[in-house]
C-alpha cells in the first residue's frame, strides 16, 4: 500500500476548536474563497488581518509563527515567484508580500527566537541545485552553508526547530543513502550534529516538538498500514505510540501543532476510507497513548501552530464600528 503521507494541496493554516469556541491553543490560517482572503482562524472566528490570496498560492509546509509576537509567516507563490508574507493576526492590517531573491528557492521555514529574531530554513540554488541552510531577516536571504557533503534531498515542508539548542530537524537522504534519514543541524553556526537512519517500516510525514523540547511527529507504518504518532530520544531513535488509524491520513506537510494544554498533536489531512481522499479534517493524537480522534467537521488549512491568543471575529470588529 502506498504511504498516504503526502501533501494534500494548498490550503491555509492554524487550527483550533472545531466547535467555534474561542479556545486558542491551536490556530489555523485558511482561505475564504468568497473573498479570496487568507485569515487566521480560532475555531470559526477569523482575524481581521488578512492576506490577498487572489493569484497566490501558499507554499505547503512554509508556514511558521512567532506566537509571542502574534505573527504568522508563510511563502506565497505567484507566477513562479516567491514572496514572504508576515500576517499580524491581532491587527486589522493587510499582509503585503515581500519579494524574495530569485537566487534561492525556499523549501523549509521556521521561526527562531533564540537570538536575534529571524526565520531559518532550507533553500535550493536553482543554478546548480545545491541545498543550503539559510536565515531570513526581512526579505534578505543569508546563506549559512551546508556542512554535510553531497546533501541532501529533504522531504518538502517537513521540519521542526528547537530554539533551546538551535537544532533544525529535517527528513531526507544524501546521495549515498538508500533509506530516509533524520537530520539535526545546529544553526548558530551551522554544523551537522546527527544523522540517524529512520526505520525502514516508517515513512515520516511530519515533525514537531512537544512542549518545545522533545521531537515528535507522524509516520506511516507499512506493516500496520496506519499513521502513527512517534516520539524520539536524545539519540533520535523513534518510538511509535498506539496502534494508529488505518483510515488516516493523507497528511498535509507542515500541518501539525502541539497543544501543550491537552498534550495532543494536531494535524490537518484527509482520511483514506476506500482509498479515496476525503475532505481535509483536523485530527488529534494523544501523546501519552497515541490514541487518535477523527475530526468531525471538514476543515481547510495549510498548516497549524500553537498560540494562547484568541482571535477576535472580524465581523464583530466591523459591527462595533472599529476599523
């Protein structure tokens, strides 16, 4: 059976309570097709701040957030040109694109608040297809290098960053590898720390951090024919939890968020009942047991991130006369 850990498409970010209650914890950014605007959503409540989505697609796996500053970042693509968007979701302002240099094609993006605030990630030089670790401040891309020789083809949008030790985690292969590897790079300065082979039974489709420290994620088990949550130790050995669910999921790359209040890992993706993709839903994995809850309501999104800030319904702002 083919692994269903594949991107579902260009949707939008930050998921929360599907009941519509303002719980925050996990937020999403979603596209309002009727207005062609991207908003941040807490349940059904949309931020007044928005980005114009007309003729622009959000790059899967590119969304990341500065939750202390109530800002979400993502890469938008229009006519093959990449732009960086910064959407402050507690204001009423429109997020405007900042064109990125055509010298690089950004593939992974993470927020780094451990030192001078910046975005970090991975980019490809389109001239020679070399892969580089990068940082972004504003729209300026700085190459940090690549300490591993002949490295790498990384799984698009699948990454996690741990600020406590400047560790960027990625899944991919070097030219000599015959199976997927889990990489950990330190980003200040860039240096390769660990490369560990992922068990051949597992196809890792998402990486995240539990409470900002322990690497966790989602992987499809070929033997169990199910998507399972996993945790890792300091040596990056993976341990799967629970039995997973055979009907879950076509995982949207970059779509997970850890809710520290409920100790759950949330994910956007479509179920695979009858081997046919179903509408995208928000799923939750309980980290202690690996038990999974199926989303009740279809939800669009390109990624999720945690934040304790509730979103004020944009409609309420305007009804009350505030602009």
